């Protein structure tokens, strides 16, 4: 018994979230099995017109670690969804700022022409308000408007808190774009953060006042129309998720984001895109699942702090 215990101790990982199968305490790490694609995300690139104080994937005007996707990059994945009988589904577009990608309108059009529901994450600032982009969006709205949702990042209903995160003047610019989308009849949703210590009821009440002031067609009590994301910091030290946690927390692994969502990215210098297990972990090679959706239909080990803080404990999900 003593020899076996010595062997176990010697094989334990030195740090949390460092071993795919066991935790630092020697417990069995939780995994999530693939249940079919509910949402496929395309990250159009990490370049953004602004740099937030805490961006989950470090987007900025200079970060091009994930380069712009092209229509040619996206089309094979749409074909693969069709061939697998997984179409139509929800397709999510994220970045960076998606409207900086040169071929973004063509990408959105291809997705909609396949019959998919489209969820576009944007800050609704200057890149979206360029005349070429506005013209393209209005054309798509006229043809496919009931299947397009524009989810706008407004981190807090108060200008000072939003600008604290995204830079002075960003609140007013985002609202300008939001009001334009609203006037054109787009289906809207908002994405906020829970980093200022308010309870959810107070935060939704604050957004309700802002929504009413601007006559936005958004129900602040609907968690799909106003998504409040749990805050994550890379320095966070959440507990590791074990197989026992499902019962302790009364959680179903099928409800975790990586059970039914994948994200396509293209790394700088790469010959082709790759498929990731999670929208929030773009740089960790452990979460790369291959270059095709077929290769990506594998169980995912919850081996990152964000797995615990955002998904399991925070209850977050990027999809609608």
C-alpha cells in the first residue's frame, strides 16, 4: 500500500490545471462529451479597434495572433455541417471586432444563404458604421432579417463603468451604432459584465432604464436579449472541476458550452484554420481539436481556469 501511495504521489501534477486527466489533488478531472453542434463560432480575427482593460482573448489594434478569416476559410465548414446533417444551426461571429474583417459581409451572406441563424458579436463602433458595411448590412437585413441577431457589447449601463473598461468615449460611440441598428429594424441583444459587484436584479434594472431611454427593442429580463457574463481574470484561482462536481453542483455536463459548441480560428502564419473546443481559450494548444469539425467531435477535458470560473461555476455560455 505504501509503495502504491508513493507512486500516486510521484505522478500527481505539480500545479492545478496542468494534467488532462487528474487534478492537483489526485482526483479525476471532469470531461465533457460532444453532443452535436448547437453553435459553431467563427472568430474573424483578434484585431479590434479598441483595447479593453480585460479582454477575454486579448483583442486589440495590434494583436493579429488570429488573422482575418476569409470566405474561402469559412465555406468548408459550412459544407461539413451540411454533409453531417447538422444544418441549419446557430452560427456565431466573434472577434476581435468582426466588422474589421475585409470579407465579413460575404461571410455573413454565405452563412445566411445556407439557412443558418446568425449571431454577430460587435461593439457597434466605427468599423460597423462605415458606409460599405452599413450598405451590406442593410441588404442582408432586407433579405434575412428574421435570422440575424446583433449582440452589442455594452459592459455596463452607466457610461463611466463602460468607458472604464473600453476607453473614454466608447459608450457614446457604441450607443450611436446601437441606435442605428435599432432604427433599421435589426434584432438586438446586449452583452454586459458582472464585474462591478451588483446583484443581477439591480443590473438588469439599470439596463432597463438605458434601454427605455433609447427606445431599444430589447427585453432586459430575457437572458438571451441581455446576457450578463461572469467576469474572468487570467490570475483567478478557481477550484478544479472533478467528476464528483457534477453531482455536488447539480450540473449536467451536456449543458456546458463545449458539449455543443466549437470555434474556428486561423492562426497567424497557418496554412489553414483550426477548430477549438472553446471560444474563450484561443491560444492554449491543449484545446485545439483538429482542422475539421469531424476531428473536433471529441470529449473536452476541463483543464483551464476559465472552464471552472466561466462555464461550470459561472454558468456562462456564449451562444443564444
